[in-house]
C-alpha cells in the first residue's frame, strides 16, 4: 500500500508555500467552523497567527445534519478565507463536499478537506487524488483505522501522496461528549503509515472544556498537529459554538502545546 510504512519507511513531510506539515514539525490549523462573514475572520486572524497557527480553517460548504441549518456562504466564504489567510501568509483548508465544486475549492484553498461524512465517498476521493492538491482526510465517525487508511489509499492510488490524516473522534456509547476522541489512533496510525496525523479535539469532543486537555494529550501522543475551531464569540456561532474557543483561549493552548512539543 502506498500509504503504508512498508512502502515508505520515513515519515512524510508536506511543504506548501514554505509551511511544513509532518516530519519534525507541529502544525496547527485554526479558525471558525463556518465562515459566517468577512469581519469574523479578520477579528481572529492576527491573534491566531501570532499564537502560532499557520493554516486558516473555515467551512464554506457545510455538511449540516438539518437541511434547514446554515449551509455555508459558498464561493463568497472561500474568497474571505483566501483574503484573511493572505493577510498573514497562512494556508487555507476548507471542506469539499461535492466533486462539482473541486475546481472552485482548488482555486481558493491550499488544502482540500474531506469531511468525516465523506471519508468513504470513493468517487470524491479519486477526484481529489487526481487533482494533485494536498488533502486533509478526516476519519469517518464509525470508520476503523484500516478503513481510514484504505480511504487514504484511494487518494494515493491516483498519484497524490500529499495527504494529512485527521483523527476527529468516533461514535461510541458515551453521550457526555459529542464523539470519543481516539487518542490511541495516533500511535497506531503513525506505526502503520508514513502520512502526517493531525487531531481535531473540537469535533472529537464537542466540548470547549475538553479542547485544551485533549490538544495537549494529542501532541504528547505524537500527533503532527491540530485543527481547532476558534470563533470571536463562540456563544453566537452559527455552527459548533459549544466546541469553539476564543482567540485568547487559543493563544493559551498554543503556549502549552509548545512546551509539550519541546520535550518530545
Ligand atoms: C468540520 O471540520 O467543520 C467538520 C464538519 O468536521 P467533520 O467532518 O470531522 O465532522
Ligand atoms: Mn465544525
């Protein structure tokens, strides 16, 4: 398998416009769940950049449980993301849900996010593989690690090995948290694959009070980075406010992360 350690012994490092993911680097992606307007991105971008984030996240096409919930701003959201990221020399990661939008996403984003709900959308995986664009592949909410790695293989088999794997929690019987963040997936995947692994404690727990401890644990367990939902005013967020932190809380988290990564 192209994504396996048997195929490639050394850990892969992906470099996009001078920003590195994997290898010895700890790379943090941060931003709102949904791009709600232009202002909210500019309210957070300086603070998250100064704290150390190098990739701006934000959804313009949102996979919402209800068709009546906010679905995202579409291309307008992509433009705002690009503009805010460019103001700091950051990268953009945003979700692609439909192969019909691939050219649009590639025009504005540096990294294509494949969401948990589409981890086994094999046609979509092949399309992003063919695009050659770097991909952030999120683990399906009920996918085994083997299935997760085979989904990555679909992308790799089209000739695209710029893949970042994202552990974002799986469904269990527990109801106190939105998902159960599978921290053991980090060493298991790192032993099986050369691809970088980032952890999403926001979707992984669904709880603001869990973001800092789980982010610290993820880095201690060997994750190559994090993806975290940051909102200027989480209480008013149009999606995922309960799991979003403020830019100030994010800055505190980054200080703690740096201490941990320096000891590894
Ligand atoms: C997201 O990152 O906003 C998202 C929808 O994540 P997931 O696909 O992991 O649920
Ligand atoms: Mn979200």
